[in-house]
C-alpha cells in the first residue's frame, strides 16, 4: 500500500464504509513494518460499524515513552505528511496526514501520534469502544455531528472542537459506572 499525499477538504457527513476497517489494518501493517515499536489502534467513526462521520480513517499511533521523535520520523519516512494550517496539532502531540488508494477509492488518513498509556490514548480507545457497544450513544453522537454541520462548521478543526464536549460527557458517564448508561443521553450543553 502506497502512502500518498493528503488533500484537505470541507467536512462531509458520510455513511459508514465497511472497507475502512480493512484499509486501517493495511495502513497499520505498513506503519508497524516501518517501526515495530509503535502500537496502532483504529479509532474514530470509521472504526465503529454503522457509524456515520467524516469518512476519514483515524489511527492512534502510540509510541513508547521518550520515543516521540522516532515515531514522527518513522511516519514521515513512509510518506505521512505534517499537518498544515493555522490550527495544526503541535509537534509535541502531532497528527500526521496521508491518503491511500484502495480498490479505486481514495481514503484520507489522520494519524494521531500519542504516548502509549497516556490518558488521551486511553480516552480515544474508550470512546471508540463505547460507541461500538452502545447504539443509543452512537445515534446521539451522529445527531450531534449533524447539528454541528447544520450550524455551519465545515473546517475540520472547528468540527472536531465542537464535538469535544459531547465526547467528554460520554466518557464522564462511563467513568461513573452507572448501569443505565446512555438510555436518556441528550445533546444538552
């Protein structure tokens, strides 16, 4: 699989593509082949069966303590690019971007480079798992994303920032260990 150039675009709301899982797995294999110390998780909406979203494959690229520079260099060497723009992630917590072609379709990739066992890494995986396990939460999340787009958020960073409160609430509810999680989940702010 060839890692290609990333082309930014406005945010779209797309149905789940079942091929995303295969594409994510292939890209993870390419990354781990370049640096076997990295641990890759497929996160975000494309990792949740049936979940609508931007259609961008999000990968959590976890590095061992003290190995951030090596992780960035490994991704850069295989063709990932530094995120650009005014609101790009800092190099102390980078996101690398790329695209790949898979059976004639172009997939955009966001590789979130995060320290292994950090609270951010745990939260990203936990939110993915919550969405996979609870259809009520997934539907509420999809409704939140549609509402954000209806308010005019078309840039990736403003869209992502607008979802932040929803994600924090979902994680806080999960940490409360309540047995009735999410049946009455609302979009109240």
